[in-house]
């Protein structure tokens, strides 16, 4: 059986990969980057690539993974298109600013 051919690749900006913070998973991410580059002719811009770790990951593991991937860590997620990138348990609080913004616009 032949692998499927990539016919269209319009954009891949702002993709997110989720994996466990260990060397095996990190190796899989590197393999993915290599295959992506070969198949698409594009490469990953490491200056625009960030890592986000959960609080339970030890600093030495973070340092190893950051070194292996060659990218920087961010301590908190930014907003994307005006919406929070990660929403925890406080969903009402996370999105309350949208309600306030719309209400102000309707009043003005």
C-alpha cells in the first residue's frame, strides 16, 4: 500500500502539538518536523515555536527537552485572535471580558 500524497497545503500557522514531556515523545516530535519538511518543502521556524509545560514537569526535564528541540519555553499562553489559548476550570472568568466588551460596544 502506498502512502497518501499531500495534494494541498494552504497554511500551517499556529498549529499545536500535544505530547508527554519525555525523550521518546520529544523524538517523535523531531521525526514529525523532519517528515513535514520533506513532504511540504517547508520547515519549522524555531524562533516562532514555543513550548508550554505543565506545572508537574521538573526543571531538568524541561531543560533537556528545550535543548533537544531547540525552542524556547513560555510560562503562560497568550491570547489568539482575542480568545484565551487555554481555558481552565474558570470558563466564566476566562470569557467574561468578551461579554463586557460586547456590552460596552452596544452601549456606545
